[in-house]
C-alpha cells in the first residue's frame, strides 16, 4: 500500500502499461488511503469514487485490448475546486457557489480525461483562490502533513496536501500570485506555474484574469513535465491563450547542467526581505550543488520585490472585485471573512491606479527580461519561511506576503517551486527556478539535475 | 478613520453593494486605507506611452 501511495506517474505508467499494476487496484488503494487519511488532512472537498472506479475499469479494459493512450492512462489525479468538471459542483471552497454544478469540462480537465486519467475528486482551495486559511467556510481548510496542524500554503492547498500525503500522484492547481508554488513549497512537492497563456484557463473560475495561470503539481520534476505535456496548448476560446508549438518538456531532463549559466537572485531574500536563515542557506546550498554539477551560477539583480508586490496587489484586487461584484452585492454574508476583506479592497481602487499598475507591469516585465539576458534560468527563494501552524492566524498572516513568487506572475515567465531540503525540525524548505518565456524545458532540465543529486523527494511526512 | 468609513459608504453605494453590514463596511474602510497606501507606492513617472499589451485588438481573418 505504501509503495502505491508514493508511486510517481512515470513509474506507475510503466507498471500499468506492462500490466503489472491494475488501474482498478491502484485507484481502490488510493481511495482507501484518502478515506483513512483525509479526515485529518482535509485535502478533498469532494471525493468521486464511483467516477474514479468507472474510469479505472475503462482504462484497464483499453490497456488490456492494447490501446494504451499514454503516461496518464489509468493514473489517478485530482483538481483544485475552481476547475469545472461536467456534472460536479465547482465550489471554490465557498458557500457562495455551493450549488454551482458545471455544465461541461474545463479544457484542462477534458485533456486529462482524454489522456486516460482517473479523476479522484475536487480539492480544497483558499476561498475563491484568495482568502485563507479560513475556518468560517462550509469545509475545513486543508492541513499540511509535515507538521502538527501545519499550514499547507495556498491557494492550491488541497493539491499540495494530497500529493504530500500520498493520496494522488498528480494534481492541478492555479497560480495568480503564487498559488501553485506556495503549497508546493510548504508541502515539499513540485509545482510549476507555466508561461502565461500556455495552459487554457477556460472553465476555471477567474481570480484575476490577466495574472491567472493553471499549473501542474506533482512530487517529482519528471512527473511535472509529463503532466504539463498533457495540459499545454493553444485554446482559441481563452483570450489569454498563446499560439505556438508545444515542445517535449521531458526531452532534456537527463542532459545535466554542465555549461549552463544560472542567475542567482539573492537580493530577494537578503535585502528586499530577510528569509528565515535555514531557508536562505538552502538556496545558497542549491547554488553550490548546481556549481558542483558544472553550471556557472552568478548573481543577477531584478527590481525590488516590493515593486512587483505593489503591481500585483492592485491588479488582483481590481480584477477580482470585477469578478465578484454581483455576488458581493447580492450575498456578501456568504463569503468567509478573509476572502470578503481581500476582494472588497478592490472596490477602492481607482481606474487610473489600475491602469498605472498595468503600465508598471509592462515596465517591470521589460526590465526583468533584460536582466535575464545571458543566463539560461534563475534561482531564487519561493517562500521566506517554512510552514507555520494553521491555527496561528498571526503567523499565517505574516507569512502571506513573505514570498518571491509574484514577480513571475507579473512577467508571465515560467517558474517552478521544488524541495530544497528540510529545517532542523524536519519542515520542508524549497527553491524556485525561473525561466525565459516558453522555456519550461530548461527549468525541468535544471530541476531534474538538482533533484537527482539531492533526492529530497525521497523523504515523506512523519507517520506516512 | 472617520473619513475612510465615509468613503467606504460612498464606494459601496456607487458599486451597488447595498447589503453590506456595518461589519462589512468596516472591512471596506480598512481596504480604502490599505489601497491608498498601495497606490502611493506606484511610481510617479509612469507615462501613457508605456502602454500595456492589454489593448483592444481586432483579430485578422484567418486565411
């Protein structure tokens, strides 16, 4: 059972294709595990065992007949509950949308089903992907298995927890100001925010349309590349979707980093903010690992974190308020306190300030991309702090802005958070790799080399 | 603070948020203060020529 719980997509796919692992037995084993563990961790808002077993049986029959669809065929996955699946409610973890049954699949859900994936259910999120952790919602917040009452980050909190607890090998999250990478960092897993426009957002409840991204969350870098491969591609019905070829994201995974130049953005965690010393040391140690593997690591300078934060916060507040205005007018009491507070802020943003924030975004993007000239990718911090307790509201509020993820929502560049070690208390530490637009494969190449050398992914939460 | 509360009531009325309770309005008043601080951090030298990509654009017909 334990082996199945922490099996990766690539390993499971090999076993399933060789008919050494039954998709039905795999799904049953994980459903049993979820039923046993989820009362403690609350990763799932809705488990869909009947749908899962039906999809697993179909996969098993197709594979037995010689019709293997690819690496997700017969593999369990789960979706953050702001992503539409036909016939299931998309609640955004909110009373406001508790009866909001989706009419059709979001393209990202449809692509995973088409690939033969086995949908296990819908995952917890911070309410409307903005307010959390909250204890005044219809479902409790997800809890990080790495510590007693641990805060898992957010907003894709259930996605991070489900992976860390061995409930699924693949999950999808969304990232507007860091919401894939934050739970990835807190839960000791890997989360990619792809280039803006690479993955369709249609059928995904918007938070801030010009900053929203959909991204894959997995335990390993290789699995992340496999999952991105399945969801990337142009959607003519998503206005932000980009046209262009989708490369093979796993092609360079084993090429190593010798000869690459990696920019280290040190001022984010030593000057703009002071990271927890263990977290800062983990980034410096990662730079040494990459140097040891043959990369040149040299310091680069971007704009101060606070500039990106100002830009992001104004845009998110304003665009989120535009999404929520009607619901806030009709039923403001159905929101949790945190989400209502953060979204209501947007009513106070003037149109001129919003336009100025968009202009600032263009300026920051231009300057950031100029700073990336001459490097293959950048290394920096994701979270400034290891996970705190979820019931410590002051600590959660303090941790919320202490991050370096928003810059790459502003610029739209791909950015991945992955494990970078553990504190002396055994809590996950993380790093962030950032690439040129459309260069996810380079991030996977560097992340893959680092992962193979350090093997932080082999460690599991206590008791699991 | 009193001004922020008045401003919050004005904003709520203009936005059609007629069902906000006093507690919600107090939240909005905090938001007014926080957004004012945030907007003050925007650079003062931003110019209209730094246009964003989010302009209205008509698609060309596909061949």
